[in-house]
C-alpha cells in the first residue's frame, strides 16, 4: 500500500519519570512528512529529538497523541504491529553498531534474516550489491577493525537500505565523522534513497549536511517550530 504521507504525528506528548519526578519531553508535537521526502530535524541537546525518532521508529510506545507511520497507527498498536512496522524502516545511528566479528557483508546480510523466502546466497548477493553501491565493493570481506570511520558508517547506510525500506531514520549519522566522510555518507544515503523512493528523517546538529534535505524543522522545548527551507 502506498501512502501520501509517510509520517503523521499529531499532538504527541511524552514524559519521563513518575509523580513529582515526571518530566515532559515532547509537548504536543505535530509533524507531517510526505512519502519520498528528505527532512532534517535539528534542535538543542535534550530537546527530545531522539525520543521522537524512537517513537516514530516503533522502538518505544507512545503515551498520548497520534503517531501514524507508513499508514499504521502506532499509538496503542500491538507488539505484532510494531514489529511489522519496523520491517519497513531502516535505522542509522551515530555509532555504527557493527558486530566486530562479522565482515561488512555479513553485517549487512544480518538485516535480511527476518525476510522470508531469501536463501543465504541471496542475502549475500544483496549485501554485496548494496556495498558496491556505497563504494565498498573491495571491502566486503573486511571486519570493522579494518575499516575507517567513514567506511563503517557507509556499511551502516548499506545495512539500512539493503532491504529497500520505505523509511530511513537516522540519528546523528555524521557526528563521529570528519567533514568529508560525513558529507560522502549522507550524499550516498540521499542518492540511494532517491532511487528507491525512500523517505528519510535525519536528526543532526551538523549544519554542513543541511543541503541534502528538502526541508529542515526544529524541535525546541518539546515542540516542532515551522519548517525552514533547506
């Protein structure tokens, strides 16, 4: 099913703690992202960006409000519905989170293991192809310790995209990279996502990569401010 809006968040509120220690982080967030759109979200540390990303990514249960992702309402969703939604989402984090004992190809192929009907050979071939697409054709058999920081993050991009997800969520993907490596990683992400028609929501403090986005929004004091041109 194709949906016009990949993400529709309405009046979303989220707090940590209980009783006197309860601290609101999201205070009635509204955010709509069209299918195929690339949106960057900025905001001060502690403003709730990662919390919002995990709610949209079906990694955390919503408390109040509505979070509709790829046509599925996640507020009040069952565990099965949450898991099913995650299968359509690729995740990229600040730390590459690669398994040290596995090669680049094995790390990428792991994200295909929940896909029914794929043989080991098919998973390997898909991993090799996407690694070639991110410029790592000569590094498929290397373990993370043999790769640079930029190459590791490109493996993370490949891992997120290999199953052709409908949505990519990226949390500070360039924070540990230098300017050149960070720009290369996000440019590759943008190119491949465009080819696949994938929607991207990317959280960053890195103003140097704002030019990859269709628009930039800011989360501050628990609410989204009006969209800014990228």
